[in-house]
C-alpha cells in the first residue's frame, strides 16, 4: 500500500481453480501452487488452471490494493475456505478392504449410502433428461423417494470425491427432481406381486422403517400386515418434522407409492402389542415403533420448566399450536434441535432464538447444511455452553472446554467453573429422544446391562422370529438408516421363507473420455438437472491413487480379462511412502501397500511385505499373500500376473523389468 501497488507480489497460499482468476485479476503474480495437485485430479488440474491463467493474462502495471483487500475479505468469508467446510468429514474413506485387483469404487453408494442406492446411475439419467428411468433405478432400493429427496441426511455426500474438488454433489436434490417428474406415473403402473408363500409377516409401526420393511417383503411376494397406533402414517416424518420442511402432500405421494405394492396399514391399533399372540397368526413379527421417549434433560435445577422437543414439535404440527414467548433457547445440536430452532424463529411473537450446545460446531450431530440454514436465519449458536439451571426467565450455563476424545470420536467436555446467564423465556430440550423399552421387556425381549436390545446381526431379538428395526432399535437416527434396517431384515426373512428378494444393479454407460475430462476440472454446483453431470463415475474410473501421487509411483494400465477396464500397479522404486494415495483411496487400505507391486531389485522385494513381482537372474520371484514362489518364465506365473506383465510391455512400459535386470 505504501508503494501504491508498484511492488510486485507473488503468491503461494493454497490457490486453486476456485481462486486463481481472482488472484491474478489483482495484479499479483506469479502464483505457485502444490496442494491442489495433491488432491483427486492431480496434475490433470493443470489444464483448467492454464486456461484460467490465459484468460487473466494482462500487462503488469501495479497491484490493485483495493482489489487485494476485497479479495482477502471475500476469501475469509467464503465457506469453502472455512474449517467447517470439511472439518466434520475427516475422511472420505469407507470400511471396505482394498482388493488387489478390480478396486474401482463409487464410495457414495458403496460405503456411503446405507441402502446402497445406485447414485451415479440415477444422477446420469436425470442429467440426460431420462427422469422416468432414473426413478426406476431409485425405486429399486428406496421406499420413500420424495421424503428422502427432501429430508435425507445424505451420508453419501461425506464420501463424494467432489468433496476434494469444490463441493459434493447434491444427490438429494437430484432424487427429488426424479420423484417430481416420474413417481406418480411409476406408482400408477406398479403391478402387485402375486403371493409366493402362504407365510405372513406382521409389522408393528407405520413409520419409515415399518413401511419400508412391508414394501420390500410385499414386493418379494410375501404377505404383510402393518399395524399403527396413530391415526396416521409415517410417524415422526408426518407428526414431528415441521411442515415448512415437508408438507403432507409429499408424504402422501410416498405412501401411495408404497401401498401400490399390495399391503394394507391398519391405524388406531392398540399400542400394547403382544408378539406371542401375533406369532400364532404370523410367521414373523417386525417391531418398528420408533423412539418416542423424552429427551435427557441436562438442566439440573428447574428442568421441569423446560419443554421436551417432541412435545413442542407435535403440538406445532398436529395441534397447530406453536405459540412461544419472545426469547427461546434450544438445548442440543442435532437435526431435531435445528428443527425446533428454525420453527421457533418462524413463530409470531418470537424475537430471539438461541441454540445452546456443550461442544463445538465440529461435533454437532446435525448436518452442516442444517446448521448453515439456522445461522442464515439469524439463529444464535452458543458453543461450549452447558445448561445448569432455569427459573423461567434466566438460563444459567457453565462455560465448557474440550478435553480428550471419547469412544464416539468426539471430544469430551469439561466444566471450567465459569458461568453465564442468558435471558430466556422458554427452553426446549432437544438432546435426543430415548427408546422406551417397557414393551420390549413385557414381551420377553432380552436387554443387555445398559438396557439395550440383544439382537443378532440381522436384528432378530432373543425371541425367534421377532425383529426390531429403526429408531426403536438404537435410538434416534436417520430415515435412510431406518430403511437400511428394513432392507436387512427383509432379506433375512425372504431367505428363510425361500423367496427371492432382489435388488438388481443397473449399468448406465458414460464415455470414458467424458469421465476423464471431468476428473481434472473444478465445476461448482448446478441447481437443476445438470447437477448429475458433475458426477465422476468413480466405479468406472477411480485412479485417485494415480492422480494424487506426486512421484507417479502408482500407474493404471489396460489389462484384458478383469472387471475394471484398468488395473492399478504400484512401482516400488518410485515410492517414498508419503501416504497420500492412502489418504484419498475410498477403501480402508493403502494402495502403496495393498496393490500389486513391481520391484526394481531383489533386495527391495525382500524388504517389503507387498504382494508383488521382481525379475531375477533366473526368472521371476512372486509374493502373494505372504508366500514367495520363484518361476523361470511368464508361463509359471499365475495368469493374472502374466497378464499384468504382458499388458505393461504392450503399453510400452517394459523399462521396469529392464531396470530390474540391469540392477542385478
């Protein structure tokens, strides 16, 4: 500033295609970068960067100080540059082991989505203006496409590769587009599957889990009766979640979609079910009664003056009475807490809404999207505050600090002994509903020492033939998790009844060159059907370990005879074990340790544990699953390893073997 911008300035501070043009426009240059090249896309990102640099090229006269100041302010304010943009998602990795071959994987659907929806497929179909086909793909796994098109927590987004480019795809929005365009017609054309067995299943509860279980089973040709204590269906979705988030019409669309498969729902049923009596009529019983117990109230004194979150939300939606005084505090930071706060903010007469949370935003159970919406609606968020007492006018809180990590992966909190008073007229406790277990015990379903149901891997209780799913199994969770419970139980019941319940996989082709062209390009979110075009189709071409390796120690090569079009090979002599490939690999494994490895010399081979191959003076030495064998020529190798060697030579990469022999 003191030189009037006449002093040239270079920049090296995390620039990428999100910011390069704006930086160059200030007159700053040159701009150097490295971090962006160590993320998926890797050196392929240079093309877009070069194009941006060419567009911004100009004769240098001075640095525009005002532009620099404005850009600095904009960069600090931009969500993409703030810790919370990525802090909640510490890793995109999933739990699957990294296979030696055929490792390409779309982590959004395999490890991200609990019901394994075919996400890249429906994204592509919607983008291609084929909504009817897209909905048919969605309907294979999803029993509530519209509801999840509005309310899904989108765990798929936490694993989307685009998270390391600019922002994950909006899978939920695209799903809703398909449902809006095609669900009604699909429902009208649904044929009821004939009953394929005389065995029947009773489902207790017509919430998302119960309806999903009934739909899966009935679609397989199994008779189902659903019993619901309320006079309406879909449980929390219809009776608790505020109407501004999802209206009845959208819920009814999914109800019609489900009922079209051929089952009925009996409402107003006595809630005091008896599974032994039901087992006299039905072969299996699924309990899907949800989690309706009061939230645990952390207020030590005056807690009785606070209102439970479910009570507030119920009276707002079902009794059309959301009346509140002027100043409201909501205790908790999950999705229900956000619903309470946002509904309170919309209530006439309410002037101020505050969310009080004992940890920091990083550890809030609510989705970051919902937290951002609350903040955008001028709802105050107080972190590291634990409520202590409430007298109807003042909420006293203790200031907290973060301690060591707990078993749940979140940091514990510790009191500081310092207190503050908040002027509050009404407190809503939204710390998470609890599971009411009285009926479980009455029906002889075993609980463990902590009062939780004892269940098998398929959620069968201690009483054979009786299953528990959804929020009633483990407490408040998400709609898609409840659906996943239903899917697992339905598959188990169908197997036991010797009836096929299938979820066919659909292939939607996209040209390889088109996919490759997207892998090095930052493209921000579209708010229409074209959002699906941002999908990188990772199960067709992954190669992230190749892209992010600064040394090119991982290579991809066409090898005939495999499921994936290309195979990943690790070149030991090029690797310094930085671990970057392990960071971005969607599997749990490490490519530099787990992929087929080619060694430059026998000494390196013997000092490694990798499955791999080295040329020797007498032929080849191969380690596979820890066992070393020696062969004289190609013919002695397992066919897949011979195919790898052959493919490398045909691809013009035999120098690895030449380097090996020269080293001997």
